[in-house]
C-alpha cells in the first residue's frame, strides 16, 4: 500500500516527540546490589542511633600469675600442724582456680600460684628461704610458716623487704608488738589462749582453788603461760606450779611428780603437738588425780585421738572447730559483712579432698588465702600500699570467724576480733571418741565432762 508523504511526515514528528519526552523524564532508581553477610551476622540496624549501638565484646584478658611464697615444715617438730595448714591453703587455691582467678573491676585477672620450701621446722632455714623467695623467686606476697617462732623469723625478712605477709599458725603477742607495717596476724593472740580455760575451770569446777601451769619453753607457749598466770591469780586461784620444759621433751615424769606433789585441781599449759600429746598420755598412764586439763595445740588435732582413752576429758583452746556457728546470718546479727564459703562447705570440701576432718590449722590455712583474696578485691589492685590499706579497714566475718587488725603503730596488724573456742574429747553413745565445743557456753555443742 502506498503511503502518502503527509502521513510519513506525521509519523516522524510523533517519533521525535516521544524521544524528547523520554529524555526529559525522571530516571528510574536502580535497586541496590545485595551485600554478602556471613550467615551468623545479624542485619545492621539502620534506624538505631549510634549512641545505642552495642559495642563488640572484648576478648577476656588472660590471667596474670601472682606468686605467693612461704615455707612449710614438711619435716621436723611442726610438721603435723604445718601439713594441715598447707592443706587448707591448697584448698583455697583450688577454689580460686575453679572461680577463674581473682578479678579486678577493669577485667584484670590474677591467678595465684604457690612457691614454697621445707623449712625443716628450723628458724635459720626460714630466714634464708624467705630471702630466696623474695630475691630469686620474685614472690609478690608472702604467707607465714607454721608456729610463732618460725613466723617471727619470716616477718623480720618480709618487713625488711617491704613485703606484705599474712600469718597463720602464729599467735605470739611479741611478734606483733614490734611496730611492723606489712605483717597481719590471723590467729587470736597467745595472751588470750588460756584465759578462757581459766573461766571454764571456775564454771565446771566451782570448788577449784589451785592450778598448775607447765609449758614448753618456746616464745608462743611462754607468752600463753605468762598471760594465764596473772589471769588465774586475778580470779582468786593459787598457781601452785609455774615451770617450763625444753622443746623436744619426751619424758614428763619429773614434771608429773611435781604436779602430784602440789595437788592441784587443774593443769593448764603445754606447747605443740608432739609434746602436748605425750604429756597428756603420760598424765593418764600415771593416773594423775586432776579433774580439769587444758593443753595447747595438740587436742584440736584429729590425730590426738590416737592416744585412746588418754584423750578423754582433755580440753584444748582452738581457733576454729567444725561445729562453729559462724554464718551469713550470724554476721548479719553482728552487723558485719560475711565473705567467702560457708562453714559446712569448707568442712565438706576439705573432707572430700583429704579424707580426714579439718583441724583449726586447716581452717587457718584456708582463711589465710581467703583474707588475702578479699584484700585484693577491696583494694582493686595488687599494689602493696593499697593491700595494706584494705587490710587496715577490714572488719568482717568468714567461716573461720571475725577478722579485724590493729591499726595502732606499735601493734599494727595484730589480730583484734577473732575469738577462741574450747573443745573437749568425749566418748559418744557408741564409745567412739569425738570432739565437742564446751566453751563458751553460748557456742557449746555438748556439756563438759570431768576427768
């Protein structure tokens, strides 16, 4: 078909107009290309303000080592009590490791590790080994060996080097009356060890008039005896014998003969585990007719029962016993904070680990670490000056009891708040030897029995 020139012209005009209109139109927005997102990533929240965005979680800081140095009497006269103390300290370390270390507010974590040597129960070795711990092993902080004499030797070295040391197994008053600045005593001081025994004597034997005091001639035991003598006299008792014996004594016949000659109503004194156990056994074998006997250190040890019937009726001052009632509720009633595990948790965990009952030496070892841990947390630092300041402010209750340190210049670090309890070996209904708390009466688990 033939198209006219007019029609062709009209088609051309229309096509040109269409092109021009298309060129002037707003272009269509192209859809954005998808961004590849890892399968585990959440979509970005484009509408949330920047201030509310959740920052990425920082990787936890690896724990920093914290070296705790001390000596232990793995051999020698103090090995029984020292072993128990180290077991308690090790149990504390186990718990710290399970908790992931000691944490500061900025996320820093310290993981304690123990470095120790056998002091063989010898003072000269203690001083040499604590010097080694400080200079060669670079110990950050120090714990004490067991016994006042060894702890005193260690304290001299630690103070000279400006090291913070917490003592357990060290009750001698003299050690803590030298103006030390960095040494802190966990145990009730020796001057208060047997004063409660005198009070208990007058309650249990109201007719008592005469008391014999015999003691080991070491610093701790002498301090105890020197405090007990004037206290007994102040209570109206006559001290008919006041005499010391050499460390290592195994034959107490001369002392027992003197005791019998004075016809006392009570015997108090003693020293440490070996001599206290032997003395108690020989009193029984010689049938000394005395109703009340209170001996230092040895009776609270679970192995004291190995002397059999000779243990019955013996009373011992104790820093802690499994039956104590220190708890979060007791702390609340006393208007004190409570820190750490419960008494039951300590006893159960210790028994499960060591297959034996804990003694007060075991509790002291654990508490030694626990108080150190609390000081770091309170100071939020491991700087020695801040640790000292935290310990100076401390006044709290743990499963071990109340802990508070003197801040007086002469007696700085001396224990002020912890109290003794008095246990006694008795036979239960089945004839088995067991321990009971008999004093103070408010804490007793059973009535006292007389010998």
